[in-house]
């Protein structure tokens, strides 16, 4: 099975404040469905209030990210699935719950993971 990253940038999810709780509930329901199906690996949203840092091999910590790289934000879900088609189906469920399209990326196979 292959791991897939299903994600969206924070600015893509535009939901009226009065509907936010229902969006959270719907997205949690999809995650619970993925857990029950045994395909859930990890998920969560980036805490945009905490600035990114770069940590070098010698332990030096530098504020910010790689030059020219956009700071990641938004929500991420990693699922382990049998096919890209299955990833598209789960992405559609997440898109419906979050009310915004989802990007699907496939992780390369790594025998150590």
C-alpha cells in the first residue's frame, strides 16, 4: 500500500463563521471513517501562530524557512491506500467536509518506513 498526502492551504478554506463548527464536525467524521477503515496514518493542521524555523545539522536554529519557499499552512492528512483512485475518493470526502478542493500527493516507497 502507498501513503498519500491529502492537503489544502489555509487560504483555500473560506467558511462563514457560523458554519465553522459544522465543518469541523464533518471533517472529524471523515477522519473517524478513515480510522475505522484502517487507512489513517496522520492528520492535522499547521499552527500558523508558531513561526517556522530551520535547524542545521550542528543544532543552529534560524528563524524562517528556505529562501523562496512558501511557508506551509492549512490542513494535512496522510492515508495509506491501495491506489491513486482510492486516494481521490478519500480526497473527495475531505473536500466535501472542508468545503475546498484537496491536493493529492503520493509518497515515494521507502522500505524503512
